[in-house]
């Protein structure tokens, strides 16, 4: 097939000028990629950090750029480099509105997550656009673009979801006392691993846009010390300080930005409004929405949805009424609280608080952040980075006591938080104290 070799230069505030040509230029013109212009990278975090207005499109472009830089440092083949560039660019095309804000709701009610949807979009099994542009625009589907350039959509999708990064022991072989995977595991690890292009970009980018210095990462040092050893992506021991810096940045960004208390209140309000509007029946069309679509949809669905929409628009959020610190809980209390991780039990308790406080349903909400952390960022507590020293592989813990400490560090200082319409703060506070203490 003959291609006209054109290109575009995108000016990115984080990485500078990024050149898009070939399949990258074609992918950049698809509606699936351009949809990401309308989804905020950090959901409702902008209500706390006003500069956090950046989008999933910027992040996706950045992930592809870092993936290409890693590929260049590793000196892998052009074909493999193209695979990781494509996977990096496409890794978020399945995201729903407001990014991770509604991930737990989609998982609970629809049994879906953005990773699975992304995989189906890349392989042509899911149309998130629903053909809306077909009568206006003649565009090529993502799997067709990939195939036109000799890239297998299934392989690209596997890199995105980390399918080849989580092989089981059937793939192990041994050599000189060292066990390793006899497959090219490093390709998926570039996109979805302990230290990958995705995390590196979002930490640097989110730090820049929020103005929070915690996300500082020594990107150049990390990339220069990445190597392939027995088909695994590893870090040379000279890169250990850079790895520690990245892990610290990740931990601090989660506690100070991603799970900031006020941002959590706003996101929980939005999640409950969607939850109540879906009514437990499920509506997969919501996955195709962008941020503005969701607020418009909520406003028309119910009085509660309309209220939450206006409260978010004008930053009139609920206020904290009660909080439980994990360190202050007995084992028995922890066990009882763990039951509230189940959405039905949590909704029952929210209704009970409202009833006993004598306030309308939905005016008091409960946040238990632990379950959502597992879905939104399953890599958060993972420090299983492999370090190369004298031609042998060791775990990061051998070199860094800090890595062990970070595994135990909590993202939030609350195990449970109850917040409500500020007018009812006193009633809700007293009821919650009786119920949980």
C-alpha cells in the first residue's frame, strides 16, 4: 500500500515538540482518539487544583512518546517500537467520562472497566462512537489503520492490558540459577508494568498541571538505566535512586492530589448521582459519553442528579461530618467496616444515616477509598522492580528499605469518611458517631 508521507508537530507542555507521522498521524485523526480531548485526565481534581484541566489526549500522546524513548534506549526492533508507540497512544481510548472517577461504578453495575473496553476498541469488537460521525465524516477504524501499517491489533491490545506482562510459571525457563520468561515480556512491561510509560507520564504531567512538586521524576536517568535481561524489562542498579524517586512521587501524588479529601467528596457525589441514575439496571451508553455529556445526562435524569450537577458546576460541595482513622480502629471495627466495601451494604448504611438524621435520602454519603484504589491503580503498592547487578537479578527490596516502607504507606489517613449537605452537618455527625464508634 502507498502512503503519502505527511506529518504534524504537536507542541506538548511536558515533552516539547512531538512529531506524528505514519500510523500515529492516522490514529490521531480517529474519533476515538479525538474523543479524549473532552475527558479530563484528573476528573474533578480541578475543583481543588484549578490548573488540572489537561485531558486524556495529552496523556495518551505523552505515553506514546515515552514508550518510543524507552524503545530507543533498549534498541529494540522498529516493528516492536511501533507496537509500543501504538499501544501507548491507544491505551486510554476506552475511558469513560471523568476518567477514573466513575471506574468503580462501571465495575459494580456494568461489570466493565476501561481496560477491557480499550482492548475491544483496538480489536474492533466495540464501537465507542456508535457510528455517530459516519454520515458526516469518512474515517478509518483503528484496527484497519493498524493492519494497514503491518501492526496486529490483537498484539497491540495485549500490550495495553498487560496480558503478556503477567505470564504464569508455564513460561519460565532457567539459566545459571536464574529463572526468567522465555517470551518478550518487556514489550507489555513498557506500557503496563511496575515502571512504565503510563505512570511516568501521568506523574510528570499531573505534577506540572496541578503545580504540586511531588511528581518530580528523574525520567532521563530511569530511561538510561533500563535494560532487557532474559526478555524482561529491568533496571540496572545505577538506576535505583531514580526508581526510589519515582515510587516516592507516586505515593505522594496519590495522597496529596488523586485522593485529596475535597476531590474525593466531589468525585463520590458524582459517582452516587450516576449510581442512582442508572438504578442498578446498567446503561452501556454512558461509557461512550464525555464529561459534558455526562453532566447533561445527569441533569435530566433525576432531582438528585440535577442537584449534584449544579453543585459541581458551582463548587458547592458536601462537607465532612465524620471521619474514622484506620490507626484508631480495632480488628473488630475493621472487619465491620470492610462489609461497607460492598456497594449494596454501603448504600443501606447511607440510607440509615439519612433516616436517623431526619434528612432526605442522598444528603449524606460514605467514602471508603480502599476498594476504589485497587481498581483505579492496581500497581500502587507494587514495588516488585527487578534490579540487575553483576549479571544477576535481584528485587528492589535488596537495595532499598524505602521500597518496603512505601508498600505499607497508606494513601489516605481515613478508613471511612461521612460527608453531607452542610446544612445537616450537626445531625449527620452525631448519627455517624453513634453508628461507627
